[in-house]
């Protein structure tokens, strides 16, 4: 059974060790930061014994402690590259250089790749390795400091806030195509099951220099799941409040010829009892019309240098509105999307194109017709490097058109952008400059960025970054004219992030079987002309450029891990953040709604063999409920517990996860008058065939 990431050969005598140093490079000549090396001993007949271990490295060097005289299979992988698999005979201390070929299958369409940290850490995950732990993207993000995921009740859309930002300031890309709603600017994370995804990368801070409009507070980069040499996997999950879901993944081929199919379907009733707020003295009521149904399908393939993908997502949900009112008790929303992409990779670089069609439907009651808004877009991008110079050039062209029952005409918008990003290494210092130029709506906007990383010894580093960003008004800001007292503003200016900066330190120390890893980051962001929806004296809501937005804070995490034996261990993690966000004119500024000043998590994990358990204590501080900051929601603390069991029988792997969320049955609200359910149970079962 393979042990968890980072395990070394515990218990080996120093005299029997043969240390292997691997220097891993990309085919393009650049260093890699997300290396995973798996070493498995080989039996006498040359087959892997299945008793291997895994090490991870942030930089381009990985070290393995092997048994002298032993034969091993060494597998080296990194995001966006083909795996390298080779046999190795450990005769003594040795150094091997491995060059990973760029995988045309993994090349994301449209947007620049997130190859490595650029003056900041980047949180990465391979969802294939964590599909049992995390059913959707929001669950993974909830474990990261400095982030807030919230929705209007259990069946509502879930949106992401990064470092005190609004959700529309975070760009979410799936296979290079933005998932942000063109009307609101927000991306719905509830429609992203991990079973259809290969990997995720979260970049904190303004990233317009590389990604253009909308990346003013952060970027979440997601890739659809790819083939694993004939792997077949499936899962089933059930839970409280009518939660049922299933998924299936199949892959064929390998190397540069791959084909993968992923399917996922889920539903939930989300009917639960709650106590009305406001001290009315009324008894419990049942929350209804919060049900949700979803289907997701994706197919990806590669043939030589050509790669492509097609994805369909569909979700239907009830929209019950605020508790205590019957106005939206029968309201429904339906979202449908088709996204296709095609690209080619060669010695010159990459060229890719994608097109998507999104349909957003809403009706306020059963007898009302569905009102539709439709958005179509076409994106073309190119990326190339300059030989012998660490410089990457990218260009992109985007066209969007929208029409709908509440929109006059068919507004359209075209954007063009170009970016240059490189790096310079001077001893232990690395500089990562980048510059983006975007043209949209008659505006020419420059977004510079400079990151720096200082390596301190072998296991720690310090970093800093400063940059600018921007976000264009959404179609909803400019054109949406609803019957519900909303009025657009076609005269809005783009939001400008005039300063986004951070400084941090992270490191690792080890004593025997004990390892301590930690990091701390301080950050600040200043934005000019933020777009805020305000109500007039006649209760008509309209977006306005509202002075400036200032945000600052700090975040950190600390992990203590011990592996006293090859088949057991424990881990304790502490993560938290403090922040302050203010928006307005001059001295007249108020807090951003629903952004807590303090948040944190304590996690305790332990495992023996194939059985493990986890306990999480989470705290979210008080939050204001409107831009006027006249009301606050109290802070709350929740307790979650889970147990898991994984085993392998031949080439089949089986995983079982049992989880209880909110053990103490805490009742709270993430959004005012949208109650959350109390205690919840869930069971996940996963079956997977091993890759060949």
C-alpha cells in the first residue's frame, strides 16, 4: 500500500541507504515546482510490489532514500507534462536528470498556464488523489486559509471570496474558459464536482498581468479529468436531506494518444427544519424549494500535438428567497452550458480556440414562463516562448454576445490582450516580471507585476510581489433591466486595482519522524472605482463606481506531522486569517458585506494502515449584511468528523468515507435570512481500477 505524500524510507539504517537526487526539468528548459516522485520496489520477476512511497518537491530537485542494491520503478510527474517511468538500480549515492515532455493533452486552452509560483505560493491539488475526500471544489477551498465560500442556503449557488474580495473579483477558469456568470461576474462552484476534474490551482492576488479582466483578487484554474492508461473509476454518495450522487470516469490510451470520458449526476431535496429569526416566538418551519439537480459530462482527447475537449453542464434548482416571505417560494432557476475547445502544440508554442454557449433561465412561479438570458463567446489564444531566453509571450482575443428577455437588443463586447512573462535567477533569488496589455470597450489598460522569491536553505523561502489589475463591468452592470427594481448603468468605468502587494515566508523543519511546515503572508489591495450596487431613494437598485476599496490582512498555516511507522501516523493543522475591507468615499467607508474579520480552522488527523480519521473545528467571525453595515450576523463555530477506509485487491481500489458535518447541530446563516441546515451525514463509496 502506498503511503501518503512526503513519506521517506522510515526505519532504514543509514549504512543501507543509497540517496538518489533527481533534477527534474521541463522540456522547455524551465524548472518545475509541483513535482511528485513515486518509488516502488521491484520483485524478482520485475513487477512493482505495491509497497512504494511518494515524495513531493516545490523546487526542481527531489531526493529519495533507497535501499542499496535494490531495484525500483521511479515514476516522475508534474502538472502539464507526460509522466516519466523508468527502472533504477540503487548502487550508491547518485544524481539523475529527468526531462519531462510537455503533454499536449494537459495544455489548457485560451489562458496562460500556471507553471510555478510567481512571487507567491500557489495551492494545487490533483482531484484524482482526493476525489474521496472532496466531493466538489468548494469543499477543497474550504480547507485553505484566506478564502470564504458562501451560498444562499444548501441548494444555492456557491461563490468564492479571496482575501476579502467580492466574488466577482475572482476569475474561475475551466479548461481555460471563464465560468464567471457574464451578468453578475460570479462563478458558481456548486456545479463543479471533483469527479469530472483533473486538477485545480488557486492563485491569490491580482493576476491581470497574465489573465486579463476579472483576475483582480485571484484566479482559480481547473482542468477536466484526463485519461489514465485504461483506468475506470466510479463513485456513489448519499447523505442527509435527500443527497444522492454518482459519477463515472473511463480512459483509454496513454502518452500523446488519450481519450477520457467523465460523467456525474446528483440531486438533493434540501428540506429541513429551521427556527424563524427575529424573535417572533414562532415554532420551527420547513425550508422548501431549495432542491437541486445537476448533470455534468466531459470528454477530452489528444492525438499527437492536437488536443480537444467538449463539456456539458446542467443544473436546476429551487430559489426559495429569504426565510419569512412567500414571494419566491416557487421560483426556479435553470443553467445550461456547452463548452468546446481545440488546440495544437508544436515547437512554435500553442494555438487554441474555444466556444461556449450558456443559457440562464429563471421564473418566479409555476405559472410564470421561464425568462432566458443567453451568452455566446468565442476565444482564440496563442502562446510561444523565445529560444534560450526564459520569456513567454501570450495573446488572446475574445468576443461575447448576450441576448435575453429582459435585455434590449443583443449587446456584444470584444477584448484583445497580450502578455509577456519571464524570470531571472541570480543565485538564491528569482525575479518573475510580467506585463499585460488589454484593449476593451475603447480602453487600453496596462497590468504590470513583479514577484521575487528568496530561497533560504533547502527547505524555506521568502517571497514578495507587487502588481496591478482590473475588472470590466459585467453585462448585468451595463444592460440588465429587470422588472424587480433594477436599473443598469452603461456609463460605468472599469474597476482598477492600483496596488496589490504581499510578502510572506514559508519553511519546513524535521526532527526524526516529526515534520513541521508553516507559512505566513501579509497582503494589501487598493482598488479605484469599485462597482457597487446601491439603492436609490425610491428603492431602485443600480450599480455605481463608488470611490475606492481598501483591503488588507494576514493569513497563515502550521502543520505538525509524525510518521512513527510505515503504516501509521498523525497530523495536526492550524490555519487562519485576519482581514479588513472598506469601501466608500474619503473617510466615509464601510465594511464589505459578508466578509468576516477573523476565520480559522483546526484539523486533527490520524491513520493506521488503511483506516483513518479526521476532526475539523472551523470558526467564522461576525459579518455585516449590507454595504450600509447596519446589521451583523454573529460568528459561529462548527465541528466536523469523518472516517475513511481504503484497500486494494489486485488491480482494484476501494474507498469508503463516512462524514458528519456540524456535529453540534449549530444553526447559522452564511447570508442573512437564508438559513443553513443543522447536522448532516454523508457516505461516499469509490471503486477504481489501477492504471496500466
